[in-house]
């Protein structure tokens, strides 16, 4: 229908804008992501028979989000870690080329970025095909549920009625995800949420690689250094 086409065009425009705003780490990133979520949610409800409200995007920080490395060339490499998007492999790659390597919380990372001269720093991140990332997150969280991690106690109660590996268990996990994003778990947040400014401090990104072509993209990232 014409209304569906208009919505598709509007969402396409908003997604392009979100890509520009979020990778630029602008303050308009989060409002645009929120607008997208609200506009697409009626379609999600129609496809899933879900009646609850949308879980809205938010900024995200963690001690595990940031790896910062100074290469032998003197260039400071600022890497923003998107969960379930090759982080540990990229940490290892950074360590292998670094004279100095450290992980920081976002604000410490961002403040250091602000004080490094532009000619001496490069910012990058890697992203992953969303469905593949979601499946990987599901497997990760299921493992943590089985190990009895406290933060998944409520989820464990919801899943306990279904056998491990069953379609019913997977469906219940998805229902809980629609309900609360599994309590805003970083493994399940949209990848764009990782790029929003935190505490008024912004790090725009020079390079975005893909997990699916990590070796080729890493080589391209290293060429100018």
C-alpha cells in the first residue's frame, strides 16, 4: 500500500541519518534511534502478536567497551567495542601491534581521545550482521543462564519450563526480549547504541569494519598507519 511504501521510505531515510549521526557520535544520534524504534514498533507488534510498548534505545558504557592502544608508529588507536562483534579477536590484534595497551571505561577513553592531537589518533569499530549477532547473543546468554549468573535469574525462571535447545525455549527468550530487551543487556542492544555520546563526551569514528570480512577490513585499517 502507499502508506507502507511511505513508511519504508521514511525509515530508510532515518536509518541513513542515524548512521551518519551515530558514527559521528552526535547528540542527535539517540533521538533518531528512538524515532526509528517508535515508528517500526507497530510493525513488530503486528508480526509477533506482541502488545507491549517498545524498549527504547539508550546510551551504553562498560568497563569492557573500550580498548585503547598506541602503535609503534605513534598513532593512538581508539577502538569502541560492540558486544558480540569480534571484540576479543580485535583486542588481540591491537595488543599485537601495540607498545602500550589498556582498556578503559568510556569517559576515560573519551577524555584521552580529546587530548590527543588529530594527526596522532584513529578511531574505529567493527559491526556484525544483526541476525547473526542476535543468535550469538542468545547462545551467550543461554550459557550464562545455565551457569547460574545472578543477572539472569528472572530470565531463568521464564525459560525453566522449556527444555534446553527447544523451539519453545527460543520463543520464550524472544518474548522476554520484546518485553524488556532482557533488561537492556549489552549483548542484545542495537549496535548503533554503542556509538552515542556518554556524559556529554563524543568520539566520532573514522573507520567501521565488518566481522564478516575482519581480516580484509583490518588490513585496510592498517594501511595508512
